[in-house]
C-alpha cells in the first residue's frame, strides 16, 4: 500500500521509513494545534519522569562514550582508516576544521554564548557559592565549557565515526541503521533497520525544530530591539515561515550552490562579530580569563562528568545538562552524517582528535570572548544584564551588545548571522533526512527535501505555540532518550567491527560469528550437542 502511494506521489523513498516518519510528525503537529496546552503539560510530566528516573543514564552514557572514544584513539585501532588502507583525507586539516565548526556549534553558541555564563554567574548551581562572586564567575565558565566542550562533541563524534567507518571501509549505506549491521546482519535492511532510521529521522526533525524555535525567539528579541517589533506568537510563526522558505530555496539549489555558499558567508560574519567584541571588549580580562578557564575546566571535568545532583533536591540539571545532552543527541544523526561525509581517508586517531579537540578549542575562544565579556559587564553593574537574561535568555546577546559602541550595527549583524545559521542548519538537515529516507540508488528529489524543510518549520511553530521555551525543552528531553540508547549500542557494534577488522576478518564473517573463534566454537559445540540430543531422542 505504501509503495502504491509512493508511486502515485512520484516519490523516491524507502516507504516504510518516509511515510512512518512523516505520519508521526504530522500527527504530532495536529495534536499540538488541537491540544496545545494539554500536550505541553503531558510532555512536561514525561520529561520530569525521565529526568528523575533516567537522568543518570544520560549523564553516564555521554561520559562513558567520551572515555570510549579516547580509548579508541590511543588503542591499536587508532591507525585504522575510514576507507581503504591506502586512502588519504579529501580535505586539508584547516578546511576540515572550518567545516567542523559550521557543522554543529554555530547555532548553539549564538544563543547561549552570553546567556549561559551570565545565568550561572547570577544563580550558581552549587550550594554555598555566593551569586556574583569570584567563585560563581569561575564556575559559570566551567559549566559552560562542560556543556559545549568535549561532551557535546562526543555525541557528534560517535555516530560520525561509526558512519564513516561502515560507509567507507565496508561500503554500507550512509544511514544510521547500517551501524547495527554487525549485530543485526541482513535484518538491517528490513523493518528492524527501518525502525532505527525512523528514530534517527524523528530525532533530527525535532532537534532542528527545537533549534529553529530557539532561533525564532532570539530573532524576535533582536527585531524588537532594532525596530520595536512586538514579541508575540504570530510574529514568531511568521519568522519561522520566512526562515523555512529561505531554507527551502537553499535546499532546492543543492549542497554546492546553496548550503556551501551560505556556510562560507556565515563563518566570515561570525568571525567578524567575534573580532569586534574582542577589540571593543575587555581584552586583557578576556585573555586572563581564558587561561584560567582552561585550568578550571580540566580540573573539574572528571567529577563534573559524573555529577548527578544525588544529594541535592533541585531541577537545575534537568533544565540545563539533561536538556543539552538530549538536544545534542537529537542532532547527532544529522551532524554525524555531515562529519562522516567530510572525513573520508582519516585514521580513527585523527578523526577523534580533530572532532573532539578542534571544536572544543573554538568553543573556549567563543565563550572566552562573549561569556567573559558579559560577566565583566555584569560585574561592572552598568546594565543589569543578568536580570534581563533570567527573564528571557533570547535577549542576552542584544542586551550585551548594547553595552558597546555601534550597538545597532552589531545587533543587526547578529540578526543576519542567526538567520543564516538556522537556515543552513535547516537545509543541511533536510538533505540528511532525505538521505535517511531513501535508498542510495534512488535520486534525491527537490520536492522531498523541501517537504522536510517545511516539516521542521511546522514542528517548531507548533511547539512555540504550545508552550514556548519550556515546551521545546520538555519535548526534546523526552525524545532524545531513544537515540541515547542507540548511541550505546552503536559503540558496541563499532567495537565488534573494529576488533574483527584488526584481526583480518570480513564483515560477513563478523555477522556469522567467525570473527571471534570462541563464539564460533561455542556455536559449533551447541550444534553438536543438539545433534546428539536429537539422535538419542530418535533411538
């Protein structure tokens, strides 16, 4: 039936993946429109239950995956290439690092670069720390780097490494289900594999929709600052329509003409804004603070990675860390596939070192310039930045820039950067979702990519109308859990495949159990015992 529907619509897809994902997204949108308040309340209850009962699973899983990746990098598997043994990287290190920056952190840093450090400076999460104190300032930077440093890029690196390995070394389709071939075998290409891809599609849809919603809130605040535009639901929906339309146009032009050119332009604009704040801001304070923040982050990282608020009855971790991990996890299929596509030919050691440490270093620079400057402004008490951020974090960057010269110009530049960042995120995600919902031998149709761009906007609009920022956080905290579980199984499958690869076994031998002699011997012993039992029964 689904295949007949596909032919009538003139689509090129895997019907079970495409129509299931589209159907669930449509049902959610309809429910949000009809029962917005009730749906937001229900997701709030579910998110609360997840945080209370499974928050530890989020914390432990992400930290364990970081240890796993670092272990792979220094292990005997580190020299295995993402491709044939004689393959070499497609891009230079500098070009690769630039594309990594464009992949997953631009949208996040624009929203939280000022808002998070100032929030923790004014409301420290640790007991006994005085607000606005020196200790609060240090902790604020440490927490911000924890949220956007190595742990965030662990979540992106895990699927990126696995996808690149299985796609380039074993010629499997560049889909999330392919990563489970060592566990599922041929079932990967049936309903079980389709279910995995549906989870990946929905995670990407809702993750990008959450980012689009946050960006819309920020844009609305920026336009209110610049032109007095009212901060209301209908303005936010209109902004989503505009951004989705730009994204649809870009995605119709394709990767080279659309996404690539917008990404290159935005990197230049973002660096210009960064340089402007560094020059007009407290440069010496920024330099000193960045050096100290590195030490504080590295010192706190071991215990902070496994901190779960066990002895503190607070919802701070649910509102911050768990939301970030779930949000990042929902982005993982999209960013993972993007990173895999630009990493052919690199060794596992090069991949892990580059993906974990290069973006983390840039995150340090971004938070060092924006975060430390914002804390310096707040310590000076000129504009009451923390109070404004606590009321509405989307105004953070505009309230911050108001402190410096050329505030109107820098705020307008920020609006342009935000629009382009979210446009490139949306159209790149549309390309990836289209890839996840069709076979490799099927062409990528423009109308399918436009459909997914529109779906992201539809979900973002309904979430904003249903409950704003709280609804975005609650939905993503809930929906990030299934893919968090997939990440753990992904690590297991990758380790099994690497172990077999190192010993010279093929993927088929791995699936049949021949890559591990002890497993094969156990299976043969079981078959022999079964044969003896059947013989005895017959006699």
